[in-house]
């Protein structure tokens, strides 16, 4: 598995090296959102650069994680394990939701 913490540090060092933002977290979230939008448009248009656009979005997310002091790899591992334990059922509209949300819990 790739060392996401290493990538996080490399991404921030590259941003600093090139003079990109490393302080305005709100802007970084907006830019990440924009990159995900670009990936979606590339997908809709059946363009070949969908993977590159997804990589751009992931790079922003990894950078944000580093700026916030979050080990994203660790968080992903914990979330995967949490999701494995969840039970999903269809609601009255046929959409899968967490079982506890059907019972009014969150």
C-alpha cells in the first residue's frame, strides 16, 4: 500500500516550492471541489483524462489533510473497517441507507 502520509508531506512541500497556498483551508476545499467537478465533466464527455482529474482532486484532499494534521491513510483504514460493520437496508424509496438511520438514529 502507498504511504499516504508521505504523499501528504510531498504535496505540501511542492505547494511551498512553487508558491501555492498553504494557509487558506477554505480555498483548498473549494479547489478540491472544482477538481472533482472537472473529473466528472471529463467522465461525462468520455475524455481520456478522467484519471488525471481524479488524481488532482485526491492531491488536494491529501494536501488539506496534511494542513489539518490528519493522517488520511489512517482515517481511511478506520473508515473502511467501520463501513464493513454497518448494515444497510432500503428505505421506502428503495435507496440504501444505514439501518440505524431507518430507525431515526444517527
